[in-house]
C-alpha cells in the first residue's frame, strides 16, 4: 500500500477519535495563559499513547516528540490551544460550559487534529526517518503571545527544527482542500492602545 493511501485510511479510522477530542475541548475552553485543564488533557492523551513530551514550557506549552528508527530531519507540527472571551450561542450538545468563553477561532480543532496526527505517526514510528515534534502553543490570542515565550525557553531553543508546519481551519474551503500561498496568510492578533487627552465631562 502506498504511503498516501495508508495515511488516508488511517485518517478515516482516527476521525471519530479526533471528533471526540474536539468536542470535549470545545466544551471546556480556556483563555490565553490559563489553559491548565486543556494542557492536562493533552498530557493525558500523550501519556495514554506512550508519546514522550515536555510540559509547562513557558506556562502551559507542551512539546511532544516521536523518534523514527532512522536518522533524518526534525519536523514540527504546531497547534494553538487557547480560546476567546466570547459567549457561545450555538445550540449543540458540545457547546461551551465555561460562561463567556468559547473556541470561536478553531483552536479546539487544531489541537484535536494535531493529537490525531501524533496518534497515527506514533503507530508507524519504526518506518519514520528523523523526528516528528508536536507543539501545543498556549496564548495565541494575546500580544505578546505564547509563541514568543516558548521560543525564549531554553528547552525549545535547543530543538533546532528543520521545518515547522502550522494549520488553521478555513470553513470557506471545500472539504478535502488545503489553502496555500506564499507570504502572510489569514489574520493575526494585534492590540491597539489609544490615549485621549482633554477636559473631563459627563457623557450625558
């Protein structure tokens, strides 16, 4: 069986697991720098699958790794894990149970997909060249965010990846399609601070 066909079949087999993970994470979203239970959930899955990892990287960041049987490149896959300060209005069985907090930007999907990918890759690690890393980054929705703090961590600095791949859901794309382009793609988080100087007064 060709590798592409193998991964396609394994993805179908793992789809229910990924859906269950996503729906669980969607029910219990946590804000930037407060992803305590989310990180614990990720760590438990990695432990269950016997995938080595390092947690508490600059807060609640986690890096897992799968070493292939042959020498090769270091390739990292990255997902963000935090949610937004939004009240969910969706009427679904897995709606947010944390009032005023919601996974409105798809980070629950990103985390679930990365866990699913690591689960598949761990099963075939004897056939892999090099090392696959899974980066679970906290606080993507804040500036400065979790990426900066993870990059400053001594453990992270010593990893020296050959390449890093991140994904983001894009609901406007048809199922089965992936969007790629050179340069910046999609939005980023920015904060604007405005100071207004003048005489005080009553708004009414």
